[in-house]
C-alpha cells in the first residue's frame, strides 16, 4: 500500500481493514502476520529500518527504527492483535468513517495508537538527534508473547510510551491481575444419602460468602493514588455430575485485580486464608487454591523523567494535561520490569475496547501524533523542554 509519509489517519484505516484476530482467543483467527507485513512495508517506504521478528512461529512483531543508533532512545510500543467480532453492531473490517470517527474492530484498541506512534516518528525522522524504536507487537490481548519476546531479544530504550487508548490522558500506572482456581472437595453419594454425601458446591458457596466479605472489607481499605482500590470477583464456576448425586468437587475461577505493591504470592495466601476460615467453621470443608496466570501491575512515579517530558510536550502543543490511572492491564508492566520506564498515552477511549461499537475520533489520532512527535524530538535531544 502507498500512504503519504506520516499520515496517521490513513494508516489507521489501512490497519483496521486487516483482520488480525488473536488465534489464542478466537479459534481460526488469522493472527498478526498479515497486518505486521503491511505495517513493515509502510514503514520501509517511510524511511524506517524495519524488520519482522517472530515472537512464535507465524506471529511476528514489527521492530523499526529511525534516527541515530546508540544515542538517547525512546520506544513507542503498541499491539497489532485484536479480539473477536461476535455481536458487533457495524462492519468489523471496513474502517468506515462517519462524523469524524473511524469504526472497526481494533480502531480504538489499538490500531489508532499504533498508527499515531508510527506517523509521529516518521514526521520527525529527519530532525531527531537520538533514536525512536517502534515496537508493534503480537498477542497483547492474551499472554503478551510479543512484548515478552521483544524484551527477551534484548530490544531496549531509555523510556517508552505504550499508545493504548487513554483519551490523551497521561497514565503512569495500571492494575495487574491474578487468576486463581479454588477447588472445594466433598464426597459423592446418592442424592438421598444425606448421611454420606458432602456437597462440594455448597462448600464453594461458603467460600464465596467469605470472598464477598473480603472484597467489601479488607480490599476496600487499600488504595493507590491513581488506581483506587484492588478488587476480586468470581468469574466462572463448575461442579457436579447429576441432579441425584452429591457433587464431589466444585471449582470457582476468580480474578483478583492488584494494585502496585501487591504480589501473586500475597493474593494466593489471602485466598488460602479464606479457605482456612471456612474449614474452621465447617469440619467437612476442604479447599485448595492454585494460580493459573498472572500479570503484574505497573507504576511509574509522577516525577519520572518520561512523565515530566510528556507533560511538557503536551503543554508545548497546547494540549490539556490530565493524569489518570489505567484500569486495564497493558504491556507497560513488562517494559517496566525489563528496566524501561513505560507509561500509557494514546488516542481513543478504553471503554470502547472489545465493544459492540468500536471507533476512534480522527481528530484525536492527529492530536496524539502531534504530541508524540514533539515528545520524541525533545526526549532524544535530551532537553525535554
């Protein structure tokens, strides 16, 4: 495809037109290969040094650079995969534009952000004194194999902006999460044999009552300056084999949203404590807990150089500066863990992500591009003024 250099809105439309549903979430989804190749080709035509790096076979990241290698660097990071399209109220891949809005799956989450970061780097490529690294990655919507592979391969920068949809707010922090399976054990027996059977589902109910008290009590006392309180909810439940059989096991799958300072080990220990409380109250109660997956929270100081630099860049181009917390998890946590201070800033509203109606304002894409271009010039110069 041929696009005018630095045209963020046009690039958004082209990216949205390519189906990149994550195959780990959508059986038969095509993944990121086609959209990654298309983006690489655009970036090469715009003068980038651009390559595809496979995170896993058939699922590549795009890694592109402009400027001077070895100088002060800034990474722009965004993901190319999208979620499913079931229930959408408009065409998923048309990238139709109406009333200044581009519609389509991934328009908001987050192909507009990817387009804005690429266009910003293209616009300042001839003037930059350092280096901008573009990292357009695979699989953020599932297990983030793209950014994990990126950092494991040694790609680094002095700071990073993850261009997730923030409504052009600066978002230095976001929640993490822990997925846990809680299994209660009973004793199978005929439904008439109350004297033999132990109901694992009722035991799960006892645990859920304790979980409710924990969420409304202890967790409500904790808070983060931008993110508010942590939380926990029951997501799925499974148990029993038939109407006339006491259920031998029941598994409740829960999600614990964590604030900075909370750990996986802490979350697991807290759930185990709730199970112990149930066992103290009911002699037949037995339960176990197992962590199945987790992603850590992210937290960058308001005084960090990259936060202050973005603040100044926004003021320079007459954008209102707003600082908020990001409730959704992002790859910023992985970049921070790798020693790259990373914060979120981009066009679009996260409330439209994965929604039946997904769109992004064209004007917001352009405003984001202008801010990111100014930030890149200042950051790589080392002045951030």
